[in-house]
C-alpha cells in the first residue's frame, strides 16, 4: 500500500494551501543557469551508451494565470544553450513549456512547488555531425519539476527564485552508413538555478 501513501502527499500539500486570494494574470521574464547536467546517447545496435557533462543557460518569457487559491498556470517561450564538455561544442534549443505551480501562504515570501512539460527543437544537433543527417534539427519532449519561492516586492511585482530539474527526451534517430544502420536515443537531464520577475495585472 506504499503507493497510496506516495499519492496522498501532493493531496495533503494542496489541502494545506491558503484560502482564496484575488485571481488575475501576469507576465515576465526569467533567467536560468545550470548547476549540473548530463547528455546521454544510447546506440542500440552497437549496445553502447555515450555520455558527457553539459552546461546549460536559459532565458524564458512567460505569461500566466493566478487562481483564487494563488496557484499559477504558466505558458513560457524558452531559449536554451547547451555547452557539451567532451564534444567542445555548443547547441541551441527553443521551445514552449507549460507549468503548474502550487503556492502557499499570503505573506511576502510564499513557497511553492511545481511541475510541467514542454516541446523543444534542437538546432544543428552535435550527435548528427559527420552523418547523413548532419545539419538537421531534432525535436524533443521535456518534463520538469521545481521548488522555490515568490517574493512580493511591490503590489504588482514579484520575484521568483527556484531550483528546477528538467529532462528532455529527444526523438529517436536512425543514421545510415556504408555497412550498417544505427538507431540512437538521446536525452539531456540537468538542474537549474532560476530567477525571474513577474508583473501582475
């Protein structure tokens, strides 16, 4: 029955939230820097897994809705840069993400936790260099979790600081060579320290 206890945790957290507050909308900008990260590529036919460290930096523009319970639904446009350590190359990705944040309290500092998903496009993927797909883009789906705090600095302005964990699974690709075909599955996973400002209206 342990799965029942695990499922009950987020329900208990939701039950502990403050009462009604004023609903509304907001928009803002955020910056993120990577704390740690890893890129992995699995070569199915060769039965080999390649991995290397990655540094991550991101900028996002967002709009969202604040509910009467002070929860947030956020739609963001992301621009992410990846620096691959062993490959000594950089990549850029853009995409859209959707996040839900569950905010507690009505004080100046309000803790929260959140989760979400996103859709991304990786331009000129390094893994494709030297193959028949060199120069192609790759699409991917992300899942992310966050824990942080909202800090009210004015009636209509709040700061947001958080620690995020994001993982992107990129599309499966098939590379054709002279003698064989290789199928590659690639993923990026990393931790981010993020800060942003939102203007409420």
